[in-house]
C-alpha cells in the first residue's frame, strides 16, 4: 500500500508524553505505535479513514494517508478527530482558576494532552469491549471484530463494524473475537440500537442527563462505560468516568468517599463543565505514578 506525503495538522501541539497518552492511553483502541519511524508515530483507523500520525521535533503534528483515500477529506477528518478546533488553553485556564494544587500539578505534568473526538458508535463498541480488560486486549477485540464484520478501507485496515452488522452477526462469530461475556452485551446493544432507530451522533446534542440515561439502557453499559462513551465519543467534557484508577486517585488525593456516585458529585462541584478533562489529567498522571 502506498502512502501520501505527511502534511501538518493545524491547531495541534503535543509533547511526546501527551502525544502517546492521547492516542494510546485508553481513549480509543484502534491505534498502534509504528515501527517504521524513529519519531513518535502511530498508525490507526478512525471512521472510514486510515492515518499515520507523527509528532515532529517542534511539537507539531503531521499526518499521512493511503493514496487511494481522498486526501482532503482524510485531512479534515484527522483534524476533527484530534479536536483541533477546540481551545484547550481556555479549558486549562478554567481548571487553573480552581486553585486546586493537585489539578495545578496535573496540568503541569500533562501540558498538551487532548480528548479525542471519535465517532460515538466506535466508542460504544470499544468501551463495551473494555470491561475488565487491559488496553492491549481491548485493541485485539476491536481489531478482530473489524476484520470479521467491518468494511475494508484499504488492504489490512477495516472499519469498526456498524451496529447493523453486529446485530445480524451470529453470536458465535462475535465470541470468536475474544470478547467472552462481552459478546452477549455487544450483540444485545446492537439489536437494541437498531430496534430503537437510535443515531449515536445524537449523544453530542442531547442533554447530558438524557444521553447518559439512554446509554445505561444498553446491555453492558453502567455509569463508568456510559461516561467513557460520552467523554471520548461525544466530546461531553462534563462526563467523569470513575474506574479503579480514578477511584483510588480521588480517595488518596482528595479524601473522597470510596463511592463512585459521591466521587462524580465531588468532581462536578469542583471542576464543573470540564470535569472530564480534569479526569483525564488525573488519570494519566496517577497511572504513571507522577502524582
């Protein structure tokens, strides 16, 4: 397969730590580090596109796409996916104004981290696969699902399958994708979304409460998975996923109760409409033992 030239992705700057954390830290499960470049570089699938995304020495980002794809459409898509049009300076300033010393430290540790703006349908599939699994295992599940049920974009790369395909697939085929008990969750979710004629893109425009309430009617989706889908798939920055790492971090750093509902309430009161971005800062710094 022949690749086009690398071109700049305007509006996006990273340091190496945050570049790797954003693409490979559990927000999405379709990116893998490239062995072909000495510079930090990832290859991945997003929507109907494939890209190589490279961090340059000055912190800027460039992307290349298979030549058979529409280069302009692919470039527009990667800018949206990396959320290039969102002013993260404003978000970070709002969190600085809390005066919280832990948050100030996390902002210094991760000065360039971003939230991916991925397709909500892909986020639903990925995070249903994520229950009780490590990132490398989730990637394997999503890759196998895509190879068996997703459309081939170009040789060796397949789209995350739509719910229509998952709903029609035999449960045995889904189980063969290493999902275990999650196969039943994913199948039932796909069937329900099709029956409801629900467009996952609506998660971006519904009220936060309505969006989360609907997601929790899906099989295998509780508070944590719903919040992950909303934050990483619908750009709902008020969503605050509480997993094992965050629960431990919030109890240790803020002396919160060991209760997911109480932790979410605490985060909403402290960080407001940018609680989800605060969560990602705390999650990344805590997981690496930096706070």
